[in-house]
C-alpha cells in the first residue's frame, strides 16, 4: 500500500503557499520600496515624481509576474494532486483517503457524508468505507473500459497486417480482452453493491435520526393531547369556584 510521506505533503503545502504568496509578495515589495524612497525624497518634488513613476511601473510588473507565477504554481499543484490520487488509488482507496477524491464524489454523497457523520460516528465510518469502495470501483470501471477500447483497436490494427505471427498476436490480444472484460464485469458488480450499501446506510441513518426525532415529537404531541382534557377540567373547576365565591359575597351584602 502506498503511504503518503511528509515529503509529499510538504511539497503540496509549499506549492499552495507559493501560489497564494507570489502575487502579494511581488506586488507589495516594489510598492513598499517606492513608498520609502518617496518619503526620503519628499524635499525634492522632481525626484519624488520620478520615483513614483518608476515605482508604479515596478509594482505593475510585480503584480503581473506574481499572477503568472501563481497560475504556474497552481497548475503544478493540480498535477501533484493528480499524481497523489493515482498513487493512492493504485492499491485501492481507503476510508481515510476519500478526502483526496472529493472532486469525484457526487453532490448527494458529499451532503449525506456530512449528515451521517454528524449524527452517528459508527454509521459515518461505514459510509466512508463504502464510499471508498464505490470510488475504487468507479475508477477500475473507467480504466478497464479505456484499456478494453485500446486492446480492440490494437486487434483491429493487427488484422490489417500480413505477418507470420499475426495469429499469435491476435490470440494474445484476445486473451487480454477477455481478462479486461472480466475485470470490467467484476467492477460493475462491485459498483452496484457499493451503491446499494450506500443507500442502506443512508436509510439506517435516516431511521436513527429524522424518523426517531419525528417519533419523539409524535409521542410528545400525544402526551400533550392526553393532558389537555385535564387542564380544561382544572380551568372549569377554577371558574366554578370563582363564581361560587362571587355569589357568596353578594349574599353577604
């Protein structure tokens, strides 16, 4: 299994920091130097004007150069990210590694992952494991389709060649096509199973969360409905006592 090293992560951090810092540094340095020189040359207006003009040009050049460098470093980081994904996925994606593949997740899967993890940690771990299987199966399926297409193209090319060993080459490629086809079929089954498990875990989380809350709310509502006649009876008795006291007060007068 490929394990991410501190060197790999450090390279990614450096590329990210460089992409963010390049425009700021290359713009602020000439601007700061220009400001300092203008303060020093404040007594000579012609010199200050020249410094301002040169400083504006230098600042603009720095900003453009910083933007270009930021784009280059961002491009390099995207390549680095793709390389890391391929290395991680080469031996199967694990649950702890799915954050590297968020770009390959469906929007509904991202929402469900957040919701399940916030409500139940055990179901969240199960959802992560299953989502890792789904991502692995999807990658294998795409790769096998691509390899199958290339193998068939090579097979068609060999049919046009007249060679003594053409038949042997055809048999070899046919064996490759059959192996890739089996991998493709297994990946389809793995993908279908993973998607079914995702649905089951989502349903289980719904039963443990929203449905349980709804059931609790219904029980509270039922309890309140049971208590309501008692409250009405108590209010009725209170009103009768008040009226009785008022009648007794009138009779005394």
